[in-house]
């Protein structure tokens, strides 16, 4: 591989984003444990918990009922995605002052490649500090930033001294940092892979590094080669601006084929809930809902309908699922896979007139 | 503690403060109003922790004490009792008993000690002006305040006391409203009053020459209006530099009959896109043409005679912003001043600089 110019990557991550917005907008919530998500009596989950609530062990994706048991005096707040989306746009505008190369991961997280940026005389650390200040000035919210020479390490760095953190992992520090890292923290290593690695006696980056590329590929296929790279602090993935996503969906294959339409509908609802959460997290709203059905004989069909206004909410998607499912032969024909997709994302202001701003 | 009073003597002061009580509260005691009785007087206090309203009234009593009562329930009961009804308010442990004629209500109370009241606030600036003046400043500008904007400092009204003037400025980033009045003040100050406080204040001010005492501190603004004391927290933030945004007179200055233009725009607006509200203005010698169309391809076109001669111009606007400004201005004529299709438009009364409205165009 050719010698490459050292890159400078910043990962910006808002601290307890949804909860912080709620605390900013309602002074009564400041200093109190705040849980943004479903109400405690519902089957909802925690979207974000404020740091005050995290002290009681509450974390995102935890069922609200469990969060309530851990922290009964917390204030439960319904998410206001419209507001989060708007705040996110302002944050993105701030980031845009520092680089053209911005890859948003969700409403509250983004990578920037500032390798060729001339701001702050090219110092990525100073840029990161500037960005944190600018975000606070524009939105009143606190961000953490991680600076490093690739995305993998920049993301780990932003987590190092959260909240209000700013951490740098230099090329000299990278290999040692990775060596000490538990394998569960590696990009792309989930709980299942972590268990398999531990079974092989691989607990840390150093353990991972000690294994040959061939051995890792033997165990994990293509992913093994990726782990081999990461163990050396190498991650060549570019920062990809404006991932022009055209659709967003989820699907699931069943261990045994389904023949009960009621059960299929239940599965579709779960998938739609997942898609709705994903859409909200990415700040997307779509016009078209598609249900995909794969019959037991592997023949697949899709059924779609469009909304008058772009949407991202489960409440809008849910009533349409039964309608679309009824337009397939599911039931009489057994089903091995179901999927839900939303597409036709809105683009702001298209053809409607663009309002210019004063400042 | 006991209070014997005529319905109106309690209803009127309660009416002045009850609006600030939120319908849904985070603290139960915020649903209540604090009643404090001293020798021959009582005060009522309501708060949402951002805006506090206190009002004072006299009553013949030798009792003293304090308690909090459910504000809206008390208000609704009083409102629905017959006019000039005699009311007896007594207290029995944690209950309040309100009797009037053959009506009897038992209300739950909460201890006055739990009610959050503001401590003594230091003020840096004090000025007095007629209520009408302050009311006008607010009414001429408040519609341009942002609503739930992430730039939280826009969700309020800027009061800028400088150069012998009190200026009110509101902006949502698309348009800006400015109004000023001469005042006598010992010092300068610039504060942002939050939206709710602004609306509450406008409601309390009368269209009269009676004075309003305005006091400004680091974190609070207080306005004393007769027996009512209004206190609001301030928004801690930096308001945009409005002077920079208000343009000098532009290259194209148009005089139009304000009401004729307003009604023409109102009619055109009916067929504008309901969401984006865009209208196109075509300026020619002695003529302003207004056009709109909607996604159903319906179209509206109006021609308005104007006093203008010079280069033509085609420019788009959100019609709601134009209508807000034309509605807030007074005078028979309006002066519109344009530069080009990408620059802001300035609207004002040709005879006065006291109210100025700046609107950014839309690209259609």
C-alpha cells in the first residue's frame, strides 16, 4: 500500500442529545433526571436519558418500565423529533463552516474530514474545540468531540471524556490505545462476535493483533480481515458526505414459515416500529411505504402505497400495514420473510420557493 | 383565617393573574394561586416559574395568614357565581370552604411555604412610561417573534433602552419587526423577554396614559401596572444585531395605499401554496402586480396602482409576512423599499420611522 497523507478526522457527538434539548427548552427539567421516550406504563423504550438519570443505571434502548423502576423520580418526556431535527440542521450548518466532507450518522452524530481544512491554521484539535463552542453558541447544547487519524479511533475518542469531552488519539498513540481496548468496543464487533472471540481467548486488541490474518479470516471470513486491520489501528474508510439514501427498511426471515395472518401483522408492526425509530434518528421522512413478502417457495412480491405528506411516525405507518398485507397472498401461501421499507424521502423546499434568511 | 368579600373584589384580581397558571404543571403547587392576607389587604400570586404575577387588593379584614388554592377552579367558580354575590372563604385544616348564598365548595389547599416566590431582585435600570406606549411597542412587534426556534434567543422580544429611546425588536430570521418610542432613562440596557412574558404583559397593559414602571435587572424584568406586578425571567442569549439587518432606503421606493395593497394581498393569498405561502410581486411603472398559484394549478392575479417609476423588479415573498407588516403599520400610505430580488424589503409609514418591518424574499 502506498504511503498516504495523514488524515484528520473529527467525530462530533452531542451529549444526551434529546434529553439535553428538553432540559434546554424547559428550565424546570434542568438538574433533574430526564428520560425521553415512551411513558413508564407503556411498552415503549428509552430514547435518551439525561446524565442525571444515567447515574441510576438508565440507558437508551432500555424498556421505559425498567427505567422507571431504576429511577422512579425521573421526568418522562415524549420525544419531539421535529425539534430535534431542526436542532440537528443547525448543528449541521455549524459543521459545514469547517469542512465540505461531513458524514452525518444520525441527528446527533457526524464525522468530519478536516485534513485539508484551513480553519484554525489546520489544527484539528483547535477546530474540534471551535466546533464545540460554535455548537454551544448556536444551540445552547453541549457536544463531545474526538479527533484522530481515522473514523474508528475518532469515534472512540469522542467517547473518552464525555460529557463535554474533547479527546485526541494521535497516530503515535493509536496502536497502544487499540491494544488495550476490549474487543467488544471494536467497530463491527457485536455481542455474538465478542462471545466467539472470547471463546478463542481473544479479549483485547493486543490479543487480536497477535493472531494472523489468515486465522482471523478462517474464523470470521471477510470480517476477520477487517478486525486484523483495526487491531493495528488502521481504518481506511473515507468520510462520505451526503449519503444519498433512497430508502430505509427492515426485514426478518422466520425460523419456521408463517401461515397465520395475525402473526404476520404482528411481525410487520415490529418491523415498522423499528423503521420509524430509524427514520426519526436519521431525520428522514418518506412518502412511500412498501411491504415485502417472500413466500415459502422464495417468490417475492412487494406492495406499496403513498402518503399525501411525508411521514416518519409509527402511528402513520401502522394502519397501512394490514391494507398492504391483504393485497398479497400471504396466509393461503406460507411466508418465510417479511419486510417494511419507507422511501421517497422529502427534499427541503423543492419547487416550493426557498425562503431567504436575514442572518 | 377568613375572608368575606364581594365576588368582583376577588374575581378581578384573580383574572389578572390566573392566565399565567399553566394547564399542565411539573409541580402540583404551580396549579395554585397564593393568597396572602394582611391588615385590610390581600395579595394574589401566580407563577409558572418563568413569569410571576402579583396583584394587591384591599378588603376589610383584621385576619392575616397565607394559603394556596387551585387557581383555575377558584376562577371558574367565581366566574359562574351571580354578579355581586357575597362570598365567604374559610379554612378548615387542609381544606378551603367557599360559601355563597346556597352554594358551597370545598377546595383542596397546599401550604403557602411550598409556593415558589421570587426573592428580592436587584434592578439596574428603572423607567416610567405610559402604559399605552409600552403596549404599542409590544403590539407592533410581537407577531414576528420566533416560536420554539432552536435559536432560543429569538423566542422572545428584545427591549433595547438606548439613546433616549425604548426599542422593541422581534425576528424569526425571515422577517424582523422594529418599533421605538422616546423615554427618559438613566442608563442603557438590552434584554430579551420570553414569548410568554411578552404576551402576558401585552394583556395586562391598558390603552391609557397611566404609567407603567419598568425595572430591568440582570436576569429579570419587572413591570408595575397599577396594583399588578409582573416579573419575568429574561432569555440569556445574544440577540442578532438588528441595526445591521434593517436596510437604509433601497434603490426602488414604492408608495402604495396601505389598505388597498393589504386587501389585494389577502385575496391573492387564498390561492397561494398553503404551506409555503409564496406570492410573486411584479413591479413596473405605476403598477404592482401580485400573483399566486397553488399545487392544484389555481391562480390569482391582482393589480395595484402604486407611486413608482423606475426599473422593473420581480420578487417573491411569504404573503403572511407582508400581511403581518401591513396590518401592524398605520397611516394611509405605506412605503416599500426594495433593492433586488435577493435582498430584504423595508416597509414603513412614509411619515414616520417609529415602526419598521424588514422581510426577506423567497426564491420562487
